[in-house]
């Protein structure tokens, strides 16, 4: 028998090498193919956006909103905020040659345009980008990253991106993961299309457009004075029509010719200010809703906001900017990962592309460097120039301070460099025991006499104070310092000789 196992009964054999399993650990248990979801019955997964489902359209309807001044201005503001960030490639754990290769490749790309196209993911939920590969020597790199219209693509039941090709039917053509990357906002398993911020602007934009139309009609109707013509009771229809034509000409040209028995009266529209305020409040409400949807707040755009509320609103806008920057960084890092996998292998670490606000980084570094400097750390001019992007000539290099040589004390040996052995021998020869004894007796003689004459400690101190101005111990101090220096030097030389032996 080829299989190893055990007969647990006369009719049942259990193999050791083939354990019985009902489901693999990598298979989905809760999947669309096994659920009662009505969307799972179709050939592809429709976009669950409630606005698109209600309208029965694709995201093309959101592109029309960009032509409105308020929506288009907020879109431009969000994209400009991300483009204003500092951005660079961080090597991390990637090899140096890989980091240089990726950096050279990114230099040849129009990153500003690519980032603008990637930021459409926050507007429409997702943004497919096609990688246009080309050979460069022995390597393959994308020549360009082109954002394609999101309405050309869909997701299938397995959350795989497909292209709506004419010859591929309703299911679409499966996209090669090495040819396409997708930037998405808040994408989930249930909604791989992501969340479109413009979906929050649809109805406010529609109501704003309709309210503006009725407001214009209201202004045309009640904004100008009414010209009323009066004709005699017995006037014929022809005479009445002639008077109306004259009134119409009067409104346009301010000149009219009427019969002498007719009259004209100009009446101002009064009591309609409240009706005009209704349209104005509707438009302001729609504006506020669009600003909240696109910027997260309306304090930086409304006239009634104060400094505190505008500052708080700007912080919310920065959070949305950082979220958009995260979408861009994730998409670019996915493209970098593909380039590294194809050219260097899947096991090689890839560098990361990051976006950040330089002002916040500079503030953090400045506080850290200040604390280290106060603690005694000294940074070189090269560090300041590299960290804070300073140019040549911005820093004035001061000469290093010269440390003063401490005064010679009896308890502190003076360590001076030994020039050669002859100088050391000469220093030893200059000092004789007789000279040292003579100078010591001369310096200590007044002290001994003061001790012999004194009766107590206070009187001895007084006598010492009297004789101290005449005490000349300079020569003795100098010779003692020489002896200490010679002893220290001789000890060092002896220790070095022992180590060599």
C-alpha cells in the first residue's frame, strides 16, 4: 500500500499524509456567490453609489458638476493643497541601487500631472491608471502613468477590475494587474468602487442651480418697476395693442408715444424683499452644504465666520488634504512596487514615496535641535545646511574658541606634549636636589618662625598674614610642577613599553 495510514475499522482507512479538510484556510466562506444578495446574480458588480443608482447613470453625471464655480473652485483648492506639499522618495530598507534606479525613473515623469489625475479618486471614488511600459537597457520601466476615465471600468463579482471593451460583452475585459493600478478612496469589499465626494454635492448643486434660475426670474419680474398704461374705456382692441407696444418700447428705450387721452403710471414693486430673502437663504444653504462636502467645513468660505472658527476650519481642511495625499502615495507606491518586482525581484524591498508638510517637520526638528543644543550638543554647519535646506553662504562659520590653559596648581599636574627624549633628559638635568632643598627652606623659613612665636591659632594666622607678602614660592612651585610632569610622562612611557613587551 502506497499511502501511509491506519485502519480504524475493517472498512475505514485514514491516511496520515492527507488530513481530511472541508475548506481551505485561504478560501472565502462569506462570498457573493453564496449570498442572497441580488447584486451577486449579475455578470458584474454595479456601483452601489445611491445617487447613481437613483439616476440610472454612471459617474459622468459627476463630471458635469465641475463646471459650477463653487464645486470647481473647491476641487482646485484641494488639488493645489496636495501639490503644495513636499514630496520625495525615502529609501528605507531598500538597497541603494534600487533607490537610485527608482529616483531616476521618477525624474523623467510629469509627477504634477500624474498627481492631479490620481486626486480624481477622491472625487469619483476610484481612478484607474494605466502603466505604459518601455524597455530601458535591460530593465523595463513605465514611460508614463495615464489616468483613464473611471466610467470605462467596472468590478466583477471577485472585485477584479475590468475594462468595458466593445468586444468583451457586459462582463468586460479583465485588466492585467501589471498594466493597471487603481487609486481609491474608502474602498471596501462591499464597495470596491470607493466613495465619491461629489456624490455629497449632487443634490445641493441641483437645488442651487434651480434656485438660482427662479431667483433670476424673480429679479426680472420684481426687480424693475412696472409701467402701467391707462386708456379710455371705449378704446378699441387696436388702440389697446398700440398702447402696449408703446409701453414695451418705453421699457427698452425710455421713449414712448401715446394718445393724449391715455396715461402711463410707473409703480415700484414693494413688499417683495422677504420673498427675495427666501431664494438667498436657499442658495446660501446649498453653498454651505457643498463646502462642507468638499472641504469638511464652511468657516473659511462664509462671511459670518470669525478668526477662531476659520482657524479651526483650516485644521479640518488639512486633515482632508492629508487623506488625499495618502491616496496619491498609495497609488505611486503600488507602481514603484511593480517596477521593483519586474526588475529586481519580489523579495527586494522597495523605496517609498511620501508627501509631507515641510513647515510641520521644520518646527519639530527645530524644537528638537534647540533642546539638544541647550543640553550641550554641538552640530556642524553641514548638518544645519542639510536639515534646513540652507544655501552656501547662509551660515557664518565662527572660529573655534581657544581654551585657556588652567593655572598650575600643586594638586593638578600639567600635561604638556613631550617633544623628544633629549628635551625630557634636559628637564630632568635642570632639577637638582640641592636647589630644591634650598628653595624649600627659603620658602618655609617664615612659616616656621611664625609657628615658634605664636601662642594660639589666631595669632599664628596673623603672623602668617604679615609675612605672606614677602613669601616667594614661585620658583618652588615651578620646580614642583616640573617634577609632576616628569613623573607622569615617565609613567606613561613605562606603561607603553610594558604593553609592547
